[in-house]
């Protein structure tokens, strides 16, 4: 949702998300490749697969991560392009 709260039990929230905060090193691969894994976000289980976006560039992913890390009151830091590049290589 536009306010970062997700969609009931289908799409997990990004606002105040412990999962997002604690998984910064895997966000590049998660955005790029998606996941079929079950994830736990703020104590709630989400089973809906997340499709990847393989056409996004490292710059696109850097911007997306920095946006969600700072939007909706989140304060999860800034990721550098070079850090995304390193993560990008690990998910090929």
C-alpha cells in the first residue's frame, strides 16, 4: 500500500519492518530474483511468492533500497551503489 503497511496477509509491510531492517545484505537478490520462501515479518508469516525483477539495474535497485529504507518513518540507513554491486554479483 502507498503507506507502506502491505496488504493484509498477502503482501508484507515495508513500514517498520523488522525483516527489512535485519536483511539488508540480501535485499538486492530478493528484489532481483524474488522468493518463494515463507517469510516472517513482525511476527506474521507471509507465504505469497514474490516475483523478481531481473531487468532492474544496480542503480535502480540502489534507489529502491534507499527509498524503502527511508520511507514511512523507516531509518535503516543508506546503501551505496558499490555495495549493491557486490550483492548483485552474489545472486547471479
